[in-house]
C-alpha cells in the first residue's frame, strides 16, 4: 500500500490479512491524499482494501483559520 500526498510518496505499508495497522502520516499542507494498493499474489480478480475509521486529526492546540472571504 502506498500513500501519496499531492503526488509525493508519504509512506508505504505492507498490510496483512487479520492484522490491522494504525497508519499515522503528517499531511500538513496536503490537498489531495491518494491510497494505492495492489495484491500481486492474488489468484482472483476481486480484491478489497478496507480503510476503517479514517480520520484526519489536528495537532493538539491547533486552531484552524477561516478560509472564507471576509465581507
């Protein structure tokens, strides 16, 4: 599994069946996040990657600024 942010590789992981992994990646200033995966050993044509409880969280103490234009 490869995780890219704005076209740059942020991390690579090798997940295994029955062993969930916690993935923690710094996505500061990343606009687009891509999760790519393949199963080169798969004998069938249907494969699944499940991303459970996907959350983006802020750094403790961070207060986002408003991105809306002022009137």
